[in-house]
């Protein structure tokens, strides 16, 4: 269903080249050679350009219905056309093999588009190795194409891979707010990992992302975990605000007492302080 919405969006954004797009998409969907896929994907930027994708409210509703939380707000027309071509292509070999070949020869922009299209591709269970390569990538935008505004990790990653992705995001200073399903996929093991990460940073005298406490709070059920949140509350800047929000999500009675004694208590209770405005918030 989402592929149908994306097709409409791409055609609407193709202007005078709409007929060319329709002709090629139809050909790719009905048995074209793999060479034709490569030619189309290579021609797309020259024919359609690289302008931002224009999306209607109806399009947003349709895409969100198919993949809750997914947004194409920062996509370009060439990215969308390439993703759509790959999603509809009727191949004669396993999709993972095709994806691997495309990834190996892709430039940075093409690689980002490949990973952004993950929710639409067939045989998602076969892409484990390729996703691992993307998560290990030194190209931050490629990592963010998987981790940010993409429902695929939420829907398909096991707990180990999910936790690894969240930890890697903090290591390379990526924000967690754009991670779809961050709260739904929270788990006790991730909370433990985040606390260890905080202790390592404290020991090294290095700053900590305020967002790590978002992964800790719901599982801060003992005195040691609450003490870690309280220590975060003593930090300067956004981390203190993040620790306050973490305390607010803790089920421990001790966390309530610590938060109530903090300068953030009123802001948290009133909803003035949220994870969305964390970094720009000031008392």
C-alpha cells in the first residue's frame, strides 16, 4: 500500500517527466532486465533533479497508515524515485543479492536512499548482513538513514541489534528523538547498557547525551538506578533536564522524591519540559 502512495507522490513531483517515470516504473514492475533498473536509477537525478519531495496531507496520512511514524519529509525526488524503482522491480534473483550489489557500488547519496527505502523492500528477513554494514558505517548520514525516521528497525530488529543501534547513535552523537519506536522498544538490557555508558563517561570526564536517560527511566526500579538518575540531575545543561524526565518515567517511589526536590519538578509536571524540546529548554 505504501508503495502505491509513493508512486503517486513521485509522479506528482515529476512534472514534465511524469510520462517517462510511469513508463519506466511499469516496465520494471513487469519483467524488465536488471540493466534497465540500473539505467533508470542512474538517469533519475538528471531527469527529475534533486529538489525536496512535495507531499500532501493525504499522502502523509496514507504513508503513516501503512507504516506508523514513517515520514518522507526530508526526502528528495531522486531518492524517492530510486527507492520506488527498487521496491517494484520484478527480479530473478534474491533481493538481498541485488541490494548487496547496489550497496557496494553506491555513492553516498545513493546509499542513503537505499537505506531510507527499507520499509518498502521485499524479503526483509534476508537483509541482516547488509543492515549490519550500514549500522557499522563510518558515514554518519548512512547510519542515520537506518536509525532516523525509519520504521524498519522498530518493526524488524531483534533486541540485540536494536540496543546496538541506540548505543552506536550515542557514540557518534546522533540524536535519539528521531528514532521511531524509541519508547516502545525500550528494554531492561538497554537501560543497563545506558547506565554503564554513563558511568564510563563520568569516569573519563566526558559529557553524556541527555537522551540516554530516556532509555533508563522506565526501568529504574532500584536505588542504584535512581542514584544514577539523581547524579545526572546534578549535571549542567540539558543532561539535568534529561535526567529529570527520566526520573518522571521511573516507577520507583524514590524517583518521585528526587524529582520533587529538583528545580525541574514543575516544568515536568506541567508538560513544559518534554523530550522534544529538551535541548532548547531553560528554566
